[in-house]
């Protein structure tokens, strides 16, 4: 893997024809250390956000030793990459064969569930194992989050007591988990969810050993500047301390975006300009899935020497495929004189960018290059501090 000082250096030295993924291991290490040192419990990296083996190794070096896996493929990947890591299979609906392989082949002992049927499946697949940590997922609101995760998984509060009691009978350690949705913009998301956890515990009258607040910890994007993460941690800790749980109960979380977003960006080239529309060589079927399908905005910067001093205007992007859906509305603020052949860095794509990439129409990623400069935005220096890229401040 090549290494350069900066994104601008890659653009000027390589003049790449295909999109290039720029990775910043130092940014991922910083995020990992932040969570491992400041979250008042144990942090599990949600592998689905970015399953890169290089990133997994980087997070391990930063102090992340537990990993939230959602499929048997992720189990195998992490087990192969980090043989000493602790894996937690936190998808509430799993194939029985996947549970059995995870338990007997890869040593997985933690599983989540949200139904009596899944509980029975886990018991069968593990042949009645007595060393399981079983986390019952309850449904909570996603009202404070940009992307809802409130519909697909989670037992309703009215039905939680019977499932918690049944799970307690077979679990060595009983946990309760939830997910407030992706990109939670207020710590209240967690205090509200933990109030529901309290109600579930009281109704079931069971001893609980693990409280897992899931993911949802935000990163900074244009139009989305969250409060400092320390505020989230403080609210979670205070609510956890007031719960009627075992004196030795553990507090867990499952950050994905917050650990990986700043790790990577993508360098693209402008192939055509049509008014305020730029045709670029990556898009909806590549790293920009979220920008196309949920209207997510990402920080952008024109990488040109000498730098442009033209006023910024709002552009939309078209990706390289034949599909009209390959359209990123934006707006993406770039200098008005942006033209064909220019290179643009699109930031904060370490989370879900490479994970969602396809090779549709034959368009795929080019090289991956390590760069030493700072990510375009960071929550781990000063709060939501914008970077200066090619002399321009990236606006949020």
C-alpha cells in the first residue's frame, strides 16, 4: 500500500484515473483510544460499518478487543484477522447453522435475540450450552437519530418480561441491548432508551448482568454537528448507575460509524460538468451509497494547485454508471470554477463507504493509499473541528 503526506499530494502525484480510497490509520487509532479510555464500560466495534482487515487491526492496536459481528462471514473474518478478539454475535435473527459454527468453531459465547423462537434456536444450536451470555434486544425509539432502526428488531416492552425470564433460565449471563438508530444527534436518545430498559427489568424481576446501549454514536457531517461524545457517555453512565441490575453488571456499547468514519475518504475525478452537475467516477454503487439513497451530505474539497479562490456553489453529483439512480443530490459546496479533470476529496467515508461498494457496470475502486494528513472533520481533536484542505476550510 502506497503512502503519501496528504490527499492533495496523491492527486498531484498520481493523477489517478479510478477513484482512490485514502485511509488514515492515525485517525482510527485516535477514535479507538477515545472510546477505550473514555466510555464508562466496554466498547465493541460494529464490524458492519467497515470490515477492512487493516482497520480491524488498527482498532485492536487502539484498545478495541471486542467486536460486534452480524453474520457468520463477519465471525470468520474477525476470527481469522484477530484470533484473540472476543466476538459477540449481535444480530437478533441468525441461521441455526451460523450459531453452531460460531459457538463450536470460533468460540463465540455472546448472542442477541428478540424472540422466544430465536432463544430456542440458540439453545438447540449450542446443544444446551451453559456458558452463554444472551442479550435480549428491546425496541426503543429512533426519534433522535437520522436513520431509524426502530422497526425491524426488538421485542416490545409489553412482551419483554416473559422473554427476559425465559432467557434468564438458560443464560449464564443475561443482558439487555437496544439500538437508538444511526447518527443519534442527542444524548437523550440513550436516556430515553435506558428508561425503557428500567421498565423491562422491573416488570420481569430478573437479575441482569449486561446492559448494551448499542451503536448510534454520531460523527460530524455537513448540516449535522453533534454534541461532544463525552456528553453521551455522561448521560449513559448516570442512567446505567441508577438501573436495578447486578452489582457487578457490565456496560457495553457498539460504535461503528464513530470508530470508522474518519478513517477513510475517497478521491474522485470530474469527468464532465453540466451546469451545477458534476459527473464523477464514483457514486451510488460505490462509496456514495448513502449520499444517493438517503440524501446524506459529505464534506468535499477541491484538490488543485494553485488552489481556487472562486466562490463556493452547491453542486450535485452523478456517478459513473448508466443508471439515473446514480445521483447524489447534495448540495456539495465546491468552488464555482470546478472543471473537468479536477480532483475532489469526499470525506467521512470510512463508515459504510467501502462496505457498500459494488462493481456494477464494471466500475470499482482503484488503489488504497495511506495519507498522513488529518481527516476533513474530526470529533476527536476539538469538537467537530473542520480541517483545512488545500487552503480551504471545510464547512459543516
